[in-house]
C-alpha cells in the first residue's frame, strides 16, 4: 500500500507534467532551448538565491557536504573503471563521468522532495513539519551539484575541444555561480533582500521550477530518439538505480557511526533519493554544445529519466521501510 501511495501521490503528478510536455511538443513543436534558457537564466538562479537566503543551515551541514563529495568521488572512480573496461576514448570517458557524477537535482529532484514530504507519513495535523528540514538537506546537495556541474562538468564536457582559458570564460558566464555568491554575501552582511524590488520576481520565478522543469523534460523526451538497447547507456542506468543507492546507504550508516547526527531519518531519505535521481539534463546540453558524444549523453538522460518512474518509487519505498 505504501508503494502504491508513493507511486500515485509522488511520482504520477511529476510524470503527468512530463507527459503534458511530451504531448504539447508533439502538437506545437516547442523550442526546448528557449525553455532551457528560461530555467537556466531565471528560474534556477532565483530558486538558489531565495532558498540559500532564507535557509538556516544546521550544524551538521558540513558533514552532509562531505558525504556529497564522497559520493561524487566514488562516482568518478566508478566511471573511470567503466571507461577502462569498455576502452572508451578521452571524450567518451568524460561523458561517462558526467553521466554518473551529476544528477537532476534541480528539476526532478526539487519537485520530488517537495511532493514526498508533503504527503503521508510526513503530514502532522494537516501541516508539513518535515518539509523544511528536507529542503535544507536538498539545498546543500543541490548547491554542490549545481556548482560542480557548471564548473567541473562543463570542463569535462569540453575537454579536448576547449582551452583552459575558454573553459574558464564559459564557466564565469554561468549565472548560478554569481547568484550563489550573492546569496551568501547578502546573508553575511545582514542585508534584507526581501526589501529590494527584485525579491517578488525571484520568489515567483523560484516557485515555477517544478512545472516548468518537468514540462521541459517532457519536451526533450519528445524530441529525442531513444535507443533502448544501447549497452553503454544501460550500464549507467543500472548503476544509477541499483548500485548508487546501495553506496548511498553505506555512506549514510558510515557517516552516522563516525560523525554521529549527520543524518536524521529525514536527511537519510533525502540523501538516498539523491543517489537515485536521473542524470542531469545539462550534461546532455553540454555534450551537444561541445559535440562530445551528444547522442550518448542524451540517451543517458532520457533513459534514466524514463526509468526513474519505477526505480525512484522503489528507492523511496525502501527509505520508508528503513528510516521511518
């Protein structure tokens, strides 16, 4: 019953939005790059700024950060092992690293966390007392992923095709970096961002992240021809949905042994979800931009996103059994 409840109230609403995006694109042929730019230059930066500014980070934030970096490092090592096993060239190796290291924490991830902790068993007297704690953990993860994807991920996607100077130039054009720095500086200086005229714009924009992000994924699915039997794609898909969550559980339990209090029950479920989230959409966009195995990168994003309807439901169900 819990499994079916999670499927109905968490996953179906998200993938209904994906389906709407898919069907609308089939009818009207939406420009996916325009939607991506809307997300990239307005909605996602607004979400980062408003949430970092409003969030009171707990004392265990550093420990959670360390756990995220550990998972990224393990993903990097696994990608290198796969690349040697499959005899990938340099460009394919970098694409494999991006596919395994960077997850869709901004689009699917945010929407999923909001829905999971807005339904049973996390409802108390009609309120959602655990949602704030869950969002704090997710924001920590999201910031690391966003900054990492738009720096290291960008470098890996363009490696061999860009000079170090060109890579740095593109990196410093990323609005996420500046909004993150602005949010931290605003908090440090004690400025009241909500008193500035742009605050309502950023709040409204940040609230649009779930419908716009999921709609965009649907449009991308509509415009991508998926080769379901590509073995290189399935290697990443299996790792994402079966191996990485197991590694995530090991990190959770190890952290709580050596750094007690790192993960509460809510934090543990959030981290477990993070481990199973599909590959970040921007990895495919970077691959297209630099012509670095774009078909492979797009296939991984679409394959992991499509399969996550079932795999994420299983992971959330297991998280309930272990931690709730």
